[in-house]
C-alpha cells in the first residue's frame, strides 16, 4: 500500500489523500483550500462557478490527480472517493469529479449535502453515493481495499474516520474530530476500543500551533450563551453555520432555558429537518414545541425551496412555526435569530438593532471575509455589540495525545495543520510528510 497526501501536510483545509494498492486507487476527501496556494498568508478567494478547471489547476486550487476530473481524458477513473464529513475544506471540489466515481459517505452526510446544495453553489453534487455505517467494514468492489468507518465527534454531521486495509497493511485516517462536543461519547468509546495494529496514522493537527486552544464543552458554551442572552435587552443575532447541528442544539437549549424565542432561517430549518432525528429541534408535527422554536421565511430562500419539488415539504412543515417580521419588531429583545452574512439585507430592516448583540459562534478567521466586513459595518452603524461565543470543532492537544496513545501507531504523520513539527511532542515515531510525496505503508 502506498499513500500520497496531495494537500494538507502543511496547511489546514483542502485535504486530499490518495491511497494505492497495485493498480487500484482511492481518494480520501477532496477539499477546497482555505488559503491561497500561491500565498498561504492570504485566504483563498475563488469563484468555482466562473473559473474553469484549467484555471483552477493553474492556480493550484485543483490538485493534479489523474482519473478524477470530469471532462479530462487523463486515464482510468479513480476507484472510489471516501468523504470523511460534509465541510467544504473536505468536499469543496466534488462538483468537478467524474460522475462515474463512487463516493462513500454516511447517509446523514449525504442528506445534509444534498440540502445545502440548494443554497450553496456549486455544491458537492454527488452522483454515485455509497453508504457507510459505523464500524462496519466495506470492501471496495474491484479493488483490494477494505474500509472500516468510525463515527466521530465533530462540528459536522455524520463525520467519520477511516481504517483502510490492503496488501496486509493498515492505514488510519482520522478526519476532523474532537472530544468535547455533544457526541463526545463517540470519542471516549473510540479511545476505549480503538482498532489495533495501525501501521500509519494520518491525523489532523489543527490545534497543534495554538497555545490557548479552547476546548470548552457545548454544555459550558450553553451556559455562556445564556449569560449573553440575558445581558442584552435588544435583538440577538447568532452568526453560526447552519450545518453545525451541535451548535444549533446549544443555542436552542440556551433559548429555552432563558425564555427566549429562537428564530431559524429556512436554510437552518431545512438542514435540521434533513437530519431525520426526532430528538433534534426541527419543523414538523412530531416536534412538541413550547413556543421556543420559530422560523422566518425570506423570499430568496422560499423561492429556492419552491423550485425543488422534493424540498417543498420543508415549507409545509415550517408553516406552523412561521413568525412574521412585525412580531419580532414588537419585542426584539425576546428573539434570538440565526444569522449569516447573506441575510444582512433581510435582517437589518426587521427590527431595531440598538441595545442588541451579534454573537459570533464560528471560527474567528471567517471575520476577515469581505462579506462579514459589510455585516460588521452595519452592526456598528446600528450600535450593536459583537461578542464571541464559540468552541472549536477540533481536538485539543490533550485529546490528540489521548487519540494517539489509544491507536499506538507504528508511524504518525500529521496533516490538516500549519505546525506539523509540533506533532513530535505527541509521539516518538513521527514522520513529517510533504504534499505530493509518495510513501509506502510498512509494518513496524
């Protein structure tokens, strides 16, 4: 078995790993970079709808991997792609993939991706999905590869790590994970009963360079959120990813405990409905709500759902929960609104933002985006405060160490990090890789 990390050995984002056994090849993730490949000090600015594959390859955004890209006759198709979780830095280039290549992922992740594709263009556009289940080994047809997925605690729904076996060798790919979310029990269970005899571990190291990494639990964050909601008498906006289900639950629970009304937008409402989990807040008759949950219909999102017949049901399910802007305007201090930059025009005119707060519950790096700078200017114009209330979707250093000690790999190679060398403090057999380097997986 041979491995090439096409991207991710010295950066966070754009993860892509190729695994070979004989003539068989699979990819693990195919993400969009977060930083400019030509200048890692700058965030990537790219429009996937306007730039051609040739332009993207020239810019270094699209890895030069044969047999992957639609419209390029450059050899036999990749045998399969494994998707660890539905974040763009792991699936962001899927819209360019050959439609005949099977993509292996959880059913939960596919539903979230299909729903988000309605709102985010271009989306993942997975044409040939194959489903994986927790700890159930799957043979990739026509190849020697056997893949065993492990559900992980992360800020993406349906996130997995992978054990990949071929030629008698065992490679473990951690994907992104943590041990302090609402699914922390998955991390604990994994560390108690990990797979054995790992020849090489490819492990995310997002937090390796952080001296002050925040590993607050979602429960702690819930309490912090309640304190913020009670501090401000005006409108509360919460900037959060609609796909961060753990965080949406945290916000809902904080609203319920502090007697506020949580107002979802149609995007977040649709994502929550697609989780198909009755225990999560969602629109529908099976959610016995006490008035905490409401949904604001905006014309753009309503048109999107109307255009797609399969998702019109979301509008019907959301209708009993619908709230009118006038109701929010009459008592803005009682309402907590899920917010994203694209909703600025809709939300800035709903109610007076004075004496309110914008609670930022995402990675602070997104604040540098041009879209947020417009939001920030509007916030300041209205006299609205800005407060952070967030915890990372990634493992702390202590959690990384526990993960490594549980797996006891022959060799550890960090990725998804800007500080790969710091992994040497976690394990005595660390091999730092470079993007594009072909290595052989060996027994100890």
